């Protein structure tokens, strides 16, 4: 009984699928943007791979780029000032860095909204009070929070770095419907080629105390390294813990293999 | 249950004697996974995956309980609470990544366990009930994994919940009210998130309960083996402990090495970048893709694009997707061949490997966007999937001429060893 019924059910699905096969067009709708879209360029960082470390000087420069450039529009909601001790700052430096920011607060006497000096336990304050304010200031575009940006985009750090250095004039053969509209900027690494953010970096925009190069590529590389850290501050610790656990497990597994061979030694199987 | 030559539990220590009289729990364990359970001596490494699935379930429950101590099931703060676990909780990043990749590892071992059952005919009499309970566990796992993926409340969580609960709206007339009732709203929101969290915490314990039934049902006929020949006497078997506890211990080590490599070195390899963006009901991701373990079923769902027999294409897709799993319940009766192991089934063996390739093809189609050539490949793949189980398998099991089989497990083992020793002698 099961087999004849199953046969009929199977036949039903197969005929429905055959109808679907012969009614679905075999060509895709042409997507002109594909031809102009570029694959992200690779950026090598010290935090890559199986033996990573944080390049603290580079992360400090990246944080300076974030503070002086990106933070005008982009928040960093998940990062607290205390976290930057990991970038090689002393406790005093963390305190004075936090103090250079004003964070939202309440006036203890009147209960009115107020601001106070930042403390190490505070998060980086957001540039806008809310989404409406952010959109109003940015031609109705919302600048995304950057804390997780290198994990939240296809292509990760490569995509971010490529986007930052990838602004260019639209190619001459770009179809009219793909031309950047008012307030938009052409960037072949962005999924739909045009984004609201203007080219954020210009050569020499940020001056580093250690005299490191400050062309667009160098600054983009530094801020990318910093945002890899903000996305996963435990990345380096994670990989090295992994090696320790792996070493332990290799010894454990070696011993269990010997136990297994020993127990089965006289048993043909 | 079990075989007459199974060892009997004889407690030596006064405390254990006392315990055995009042509550024979040590006896239960001894007979289940101790020396009291005789197991065929010829099991290969594919018989490790049951124990590994149990280990994966235990890891998921333990890491999940710890995560629940720090997670907040509220649409306003769920995403933040996951980042809190990743950044501020002691070793929270490890617990969360272990849980996230533990789900993938669980599905990897369960898929291998299922395909082991398909290759060696483990679903056949007298083990039909073991197979049926296994399919129940698989369904519960899918529900649990889906609801767990919603909890971080990222973009893919939200839109995945939107798509999956949308299945119910394909039911004619009452579909939409059912969807709204299940979600507690018109779209996934706080009500849905809370009930998903509640069920995500409940279902693993239901799975653990069905696992007990699965093992119980297994112990009545005893374990199958690669020859598919039933145990005849004592020399066909070895006691589970120490023989298979040792072998499973080694298997567990290999499993944990792969698990650790994935968790510590590439924890987001199997995830999706969009789930690190907080859920936003106003912004649809370019491609809504489920987790990899759902890809083949997602491909079957999307393969139906034609309103055949006045039934909406969407409803066809939903019915077919559920049918693709539900047909596994009928497998013991669809395959009428008395021979279990594919080792002695030359024709079925070919179709088994075609099915494996077909499932991989469907998986790839489920991953890719709904564009050609993936649409037509998923349609062909889905048609073959149903043809394999509902048409090819019943016919093959009727017309196939099985290869000659040894008389017993011991004979098969000794023949194998005689073969290898003579081969080395001539070399």
C-alpha cells in the first residue's frame, strides 16, 4: 500500500517540477551594475591568519583616524573607553582620553538633560542623538554604527578598505540609470555602485604623532585595522587559546588512539 | 532485550550493592553503554557518529544554559546582550562561538549518521522504530536550530523568521491567521522572540528524551553492522565497554579537534555577515539565506515555481519541503529488499551515491540566489530527490540481485583478514 501511494505522490511532485522547469525562463534579467562592480582588494593585517598579533601603534593611529574623521557621522556603540587600554594606553591616558569626550547625562540638581566629562566606563558617545537626527544631517542616509562593521559586511576588512580608497569618477560608459544622483558618490566596491558617504579621507588629513605616512591608503589601512579590533577585541586571544586547546586535544586523542589499539589488539574486526 | 550471553551486572562494593537494590541505575548504565551490551565486533568508524551526536547535544545544552544566563530575550536589547557576551562576559566569546559552531558540528555528525543508516540499511526490520525516532530527533533539531538562529536578533535572524513563519501563510484560507497567531503579531517582534527563546530552551530536553527512546529501541534488536547480517552467537560480538568506549573515545577526540579548529580559528566561516547587523524590519537583505544545514530543503522549497493543478506554487514548495523529510518515515516500507548493507546491493549502491551527489547539488542551489542556472538545477535536483525515494528505490529493491553474503559476522571478519594476509604474502 505504501509503495503505490508513494509512487503516485512522487509522480505528482515530479510532474509539478517538470512544469516548473518548462515554464521558467532560462535567462536572468540583465543586471548592468554587475559589469561595473569590483571585487574587494585584499589587505594584509597583523591580526590575520593563524599566528596573529595586534599592531598596537597601527591600532592607535586607526583610532585617531576614527576620532578625527569617522566619528563626525559614525557611532562606535559597543566600544568603551576602558577597552582601549588593550591598544597600549596607560590607565592615565585612558582617563584623559575619556575626559576629552562629553557624554549625555542628567543634571543632578534639576534632572534636566546635560553632559559631563567621559569616564573609562563610558562607551564612545554617538554623534547623533537618534536615527532621525542622523538622517536629517546626512541627506536621509543613516551612517551605520562601526563597532561590528568588519564582521557585518560581505568581504569584511577587505571590503571596508577597498570602499575607503575606492571612490572615483564614474566611468564614461556608465549607463544613465547607474549614474550617481544628487548627494551620491560613485564607488565600484559598493553593492549598488553609489553611496551617500562622500570620500571621507584626503591625503594629509590626519597628522600622526609618530610621523607615519598619512596618505589615503595608509589612513584607510590604519582605520581598517582599528575596526577589525573593535569588531572582535578577543580575536588574538581567541586564536592563541585555540592553539593551546588543540595541543591538549592532540595529546588526548593520541592517548585514546593508543588505548583503542591496545584494547582491540587481539580482536580481529 | 539484549542477547543471552550479555554480561550481568554484579556489584562488588557494599555501597553499589545497596544502591543496586534500591535504585538499579548503575545496572541501567552497565546494560546500556557498559560491558552488559554486546555489540557486533565489525563496526567501522561510521558507527561512531551516534555517540558523537550525543556529545554534540550535551555540548549544546551546557553552552546554551550558560548563554541563557547572560542573554536577554527582548527585541530591544537581544542584539546588545549577545555583544555583551562577546565582549564583557568572562570567556563569553568562547561559549557563544562554541554554541554557534556546535550547532553546525551537530548537524554534520547527524547527517553522517543518517547517511550511514541509508548506506547500511539500518532503517530496516527489526530496527524501524530506531529509524522513526531518529527522524523525529532530526525534525526537533531543525526546529531548535531555526529558533536558536533567531535569538541574536540580527538581520538574518529577523528575515529568516519572516520567511519560515511565512510557510504557514501558504495554507489556504486559514494560513494567515495561523501565522499571526504563531508569531503573536503581524511580523516577528518581541512576542515571537520570547516564545522562540522559551521553545529553544525547551526542545533540546525533548530531544534528549527522544534520544533515550532511540537508544532504548536500539537495544532491543542490538546494533546493526556493516555486513547487515544479524548477530548469531557470542563470537560475533564484543562488550560495548571497553571495546567501543575506547573506539568512541578516539572518535570523540577527532571530532573535538575539528570542532576546536572551526570555533577558534574561523568561527564565522559558516555564518552570515548580515547577522552582525541588528534586525531592521524596514530593510530587507539582498539575499535571505538560511544556515547551511537547511540549504537542500530551501532549494526544494524554491524549486516549485509553477501553479500546478490549481495549487499555488508557494504551497507546492512548502508541501514538498515537508514531504522531503516526512517521506523518511516511510523508508522502511518503501525499500522491500531483505538485504540491508549496500556492500551486497550493487544496484542500490549506485543510486545511493547519486542521491548523495543530488543532496550536495541541492545544498549548493539553496545557497545561491534564485537565478539561473541554479533554479533549473534545483528543479532537476528536487525531482531526482523524490524519484529516488518514491520511485527508484521501490523498483530497485524488487529487481536487484544481491551479491553472495557470508553466513555470519565472524565469517565475514575472518574472510577479510585472510584476504589481507594472503595479499601481503603475494606482494
